[in-house]
């Protein structure tokens, strides 16, 4: 980041002092994420996992498309779309989804989830990222999932002009103590889709589309091989990394992320983001009141109003 970018990021005092604002349109602080749509080989097999292990609740099913949400709410977090025989994700991954991340309302719920996973015989990956604490899972098709809880924003800190994030071992004992012995009863009310993290082959191209085009701020860029972006000072609504560079893009017959959703406060913001993407040279389709753009790796991004 050069001195001009750093200065521009700091001029708007209503925004955090860290990060780099996009050169044109900037997504509003009220931006949040909506559901992810996944292509899987067998919806019934996936439902056993998403309901039994993750604790999501089936909201609706039409043909081979199923909506899932938190046990305590009616908002969709995940849509499963069946494609019989879809090829599972190889160990190295494909360009496209690295993981999607489900954000729990507090650390106590994360502790309960960890106990539940142990009782279910699951062995997730676990990390403390300073701004958040997370467990990592893989669904039956090899699609990556993170379930996490944020630390309070007051506890976050910046390092130079970016937000400080790291990866270190997770202290599960503290989280389990916070769970207070209360059993896991599924994804609770207040659970949301927190972020999406994508494999890409070029961080500059990712920034062209998602930062200069769509309007996310750059928030963390010194993490090896990765770029994290967000709106409103969040640690990230979107992660991109080149850790699978050289792998092929996810194809039509692969298990993959078909689409993820950016929810904006109103129609004016959807129009502004659309024009920004078009001005940056990217096509945007109209779908009723929504707009859909396709990133350089074939993943659809749906823009809609709250």
C-alpha cells in the first residue's frame, strides 16, 4: 500500500482508521452477507451432515434444492442444489470455494459446538485468529466450512495500516468453560453467514473485481498469499488466497460454490455497486430486483437489498 492509499483510507473518520478504501464506489458499513448456494452430488447425503453435524434446520425443499437456516430462525444460510455425480473437491482444492463461514452469536455457543463435534466423533481443524476463534470442517463433497465466533471489536487492534490477524492454536478449554455445561441445540438464533473465502490464482485480479469493482475495503494484505476485504471495518466479509494456484477452476460437474450473496441496505446501493462493477469492465446480469456478477474464477455474486 502506498502513502496516497493510506491517506485516502484515513480521510473518512466515520470509517475505521485501518484498511484501504476502494478508488471509487465503497460498500456501505451496513453491508452483510446472505446465503451461499452449493452444488452437491447427493442432497440427502448432504442433509444428514448439515442437519446432524452442523445443526442447521431445513426450511424448504423444492425438487433437488433445499434451504437451510439456523435452528432458531427463518433466514436461509445455505442452499443445497443437487447435481447427481458431481465430482468431490480434490485434496488440493479447486479455484473457487476455500470455505464459507457461519458466524455464531457468541463464544459460549462455539464452546457448545466444539463439545457437540467431539461427541459426534468429528475432528475439526481449529484456529485462533485474534479477531475470531474458529473450527474448520469438510462436508461430504469436500466443501470447506468454518464455524466461528468473533471477539469484541474493542479487542481488535491494527498493525500499521491494516487490521491485525494471525493464526495460532485455539484454546478449547476456555471455550468449553464458557459453554457452561449447556448442550448444543443446533445453530442458535442470531447465527449468520459471516464471510466467504475463495481460492484464486491472482490477488491483483481479485482486488480488481472485489475491491475496485464491487467496492470492498482492503483490510489485511500482509498475510502470506492472502487478501482479506470487508465493509464497515469488519475483519473480513471476503477472503481470497493463492494457496491453490495452478489448480483448475471448479467446473460445471464439480461440487462447488455456485453463488454467494451480498446484501445491501437499499436499491440505490445495488445500482451503485452494479455501475461500479461495469465501470471496472465486468458484466452484471439483471435477475428481477437482484444483480448478478461473475468473478474471474466463475463464481456468481448476487447483489440484493435487505
